[in-house]
């Protein structure tokens, strides 16, 4: 087996270093702590007395089963992720993984939330820790369609 030349070693180190830098300074969740879930538009919700009301007609991502959005409003107890898990079912949990604070994302095909970091801790749709480095569950919030307006999602924040 031939040895590696100095030139090939340096070229490999440059490629590896560039990959780390690109990941670290771009949107790599391990470093940025941000996942790829789109933010909820400010005009699509209101928060009143620990109740979050979302106008679903203004949130295309929640118009289909499997869609998800995040909300990081300062009036919330903590940032959350909202996922449409079924025809009239929604899951709302805290978005930050308890391990390192990296955002979780909804994986509809797997019916779970998964940390966007390299460790990929996983949580059930009700936020219960399943596996990974986190060891703690996500906070869960009760979400239901407004009985008077099926186009409005109501989330209890307390």
C-alpha cells in the first residue's frame, strides 16, 4: 500500500477544514442552533392571556398534514414548534433540545421531533424523550381547533 504524499495530505486537510468552516459559518444547526423550520408570520397569530391563537388560513405550512412552523415570540414562555400531525391534530412543543439548545424539527414520516444537531435526539409528538443525548423531554402545550372557527388553532401556553 503506497504512503500518502505531503501534497495529498495538505489537500485533504484543506478540504476538511473548508467543510468545517462552511458548516460552522453557514446554517449548520450544530453551530447555529437553528433548524430549517420556517418561522410563523407575525400577522398570523395573536397571544392573549396565555392563549396563542393562530389563523390557519395565513399559515400555508400548516395547511397540510406533516407541515410545521416555529414561533420565537418574546411573549411566549419559550420558543415553540407547531406541527400538523393529522387531519385535525396538531402537536406543539418547546423547540429547543434540552441537550444543547439546538432547535428540533418535525419529521412526519417518523412521527417524531428530532434535534437538528448532529446528535439527533428524538422525541415523540407529545415531546417525550425517546433516544439520544438529551435525556429530558420537551415541554408540551395543549393545542386544539377552535370549536367556533375550525380555521383557528388555539394553544394553551400555561
